[in-house]
C-alpha cells in the first residue's frame, strides 16, 4: 500500500492546476448542480474504469489459475 500513501501525500501537495490535470485523466464526464457533485454520475475514462468503475467494487473469489478438473 506504499503506492497509495505516496499518491495521497502528493495529491495533498498538488496545486489546483495539477489537480485539474489529474481529474482530466481520470474523469470523462460528471453531473453537478451548482457546486454539488452527484457521485452516481461519474463516467470514468477508459484507463480509469478498472480501478474506479462498477466492476472494481464487485467481489470475486480467488481461484487457482492452474487448477485441474476433478473427475
């Protein structure tokens, strides 16, 4: 989890311009009413979808990729 700690620290130190550039990389479209953002309206960019899209929050059991069929 070291990567996330470093990422979080860098986001805290980022300028408004740097944060705007990051959002452009991650978010394709979002709906807002005044200054209030609707969290359900996020449309992630294709590279960000595996990390932030709906599928990222679905639990999948781990399986052994080398498992053999049982007779």
